[in-house]
C-alpha cells in the first residue's frame, strides 16, 4: 500500500451509528505564510512564521465535502503535531492490546497505517533538522560570525530527500 495514495484498498462496512459519526480527511495542505511581530520588551521587529492549514473531507454527520481552515503559528503547529504523535502512540498501544482477542483487524489496513506513520515521522524529522540548521545559522550571525556558515545537518541533503517524483507531481496539481 502506497502512503501517498491516501486510501486503503479494503472497504469495511460498519453499523449506521458509527458510519454516521465517522469523519474522513481526504486532503490536507499547510501553506507557510509570514508576518512581522513586535517584541513588547524593546519594540524590535521579528519575523513570525505562520501555517495556514486546510483539511478537506467529510466530517461527522454533515453531508458532502467540507474544508476546515485554521491559521497557526509555526511553534503552535509543532506543538499540535507533537501532541498528535503522543496521542496516536497511545491509541495504537490500546489497539494492539484489544487486537490480542479473537477478533483481529485486517493486516492490509495495519500495514498502510504503519506506512503513513513512518512517512510522517520521516517528514517531521526533516523539518526538525531544517529548524536546527536555521537556529545554528542565526546563532552564528548573532555571535558576529559569518552570515554563511556550514549547517549541521546538511540542509541541501534534506531538501534532496524531500523532493520525490510523487511529491513534485502532487504539488503541480
């Protein structure tokens, strides 16, 4: 199962009450945007990274496709993702425990879910590495060092890893 495809091949029918409240996210986009903020301590200006998030899908008992839009600061988005990761781990631990009984889940769906978690973890690791490199560069500039510094980890290598034919094709649509 390819995590970039967004679907699972095997459809499962459920009771009407569950199906009525089940939500399905069909796409998610996060667009970076930036604003200028002012520090209250000394009035100096600072760049504030923001993330415009749009989720498309069918949510709960509402008919048809909808879009949920939020504008978050980048650090609040990182907090949200961290908490999602923690909550996902706890949900999977509970799922693993329940699946030890007579009724077992479909292996195909478990494998697809694991692939999506792995792909997400890799992307988040790359984002963290980019931010660490940016922090190193800014600290070097603040210390009076050269504006061009060698970043650890290598930002160019991270960018190469991020560009894939599937991602580039998806971004063109």
